[in-house]
């Protein structure tokens, strides 16, 4: 029951913003914010899709303010596709790096050249250089996750791609500068160890904490991407149930 009421309130809360927000984005976002915030498991269960996470940023045109945001194994950037979690989970359960790249690139274009360039991590234009400090995992990731991976500077301007959408912080929350991030509400982030998207979430925790946003972070050591979808038939994974409990108990305390 708790689960239901939390979910419903969440959806209603987000819908207001979706309508406003879509009007500012004008066809740029093919799916509404609400889908991704609170019906995330429906996407995975019914459409088998896992998509970059659209977050409502503080935007002068958005009148409604969120009380909180809860992100479960979110994807928050696409400019660096060679994070330690991408390397460690290249052949990950459920979500391989290749599938993640394919799905994410479909959000922006059908042109195969984008995923091709993303696989090489050479898809960003020269004018995106200033954004890479926001995803600089050599400083934003704790040692535990960085392990012995070596940071390499971005290779820019190698592909014909210059899609402004790839640099838009409204779609890719990690690309927002500190001045924007500091206005975000109390945040819950859950990350899974065996997930290509792990480091997006962990870097976001660091960035939000750096600007004083209250963040609760649960890291699931035996977690896999999308685990919440597998708490029901036919899999009934305990892992999914544990994640649901963590998420719901945080919502209970903070909603
Ligand atoms: C990332 O951080 C390292 C270490 O502080 C620094 O040397 C490097 O220039 C940074 N790169 C970018 C793109 O921010």
C-alpha cells in the first residue's frame, strides 16, 4: 500500500512539471519527465527500454518546484562513454555498454554514426570541452570505484556530430553547472555495483554534495541495472525487493 501511494503522489507531482517542461523543450524530449521519474519500472518491464534519465532542472520557466527527486540507477550524461563503470561492466548483466549506447543514441538520432562514434568515445565536438569537468571521474569518483583505471582526456572534434541535445543539461543532469545544481531539492540516489551507469549516479552524488544539496545515497554491492523490474513475476529477485524497500523507506521519511 505504501508503495502505491508513494507512486501515485509521485506521478501526480511530476505531471505538472511535465506539461510545463515539454513546452519549453518543444519536441526535443520524446518522452515525458514523469515516465522516467516514477514509472521507470514500467518502462523496463513493458518496453524493455532503459533510457537516459530526464531530470527536472531548476529552470526559470518551470514554475512548480519539486520537493524531492529519487533516482534509481540513473543515466545522467552521455558525453563520456568510457567511465570505470562502462569498462568494468562492458558485458554487464541486462545492460551491456553496447546496448546502453544504442538505446541512448536513439534518443537523439537514428543515424548509426552516433553510436559508432560513442563506442569509441569520440562523439563530442570541440565546443563541448568545458563540460568535461562536470564528468571528470578522476576527481569525482572515490578510489573504490576508480580502482586502477586511468583517466584519459576527452578526444574531441573527431566526429561530424554536433547535436546540441548531447550538451543540454535539461536532458543530461550531470552537465548542469553548480549554480543550477545547487537549487535542486533533497535527492535520493541508488546505484548498483554491476551497472554501466553506476558512475553517473556516484558522480552526481559528489556534485550535489559539493554544492550543498542534501543527498541520500544507497549503493547496492550486489546490484544489477534494472533490478527493481525483477522483483515480480517471473523472477522474484530478492534484490529487487530490497531496492524497493530502500526506496520506499526513504520516500516515507522524506515525502
Ligand atoms: C580532470 O581532472 C584531472 C585531475 O584533477 C585534471 O588533470 C584534468 O585536466 C581534468 N580534465 C578535465 C577535462 O576536466
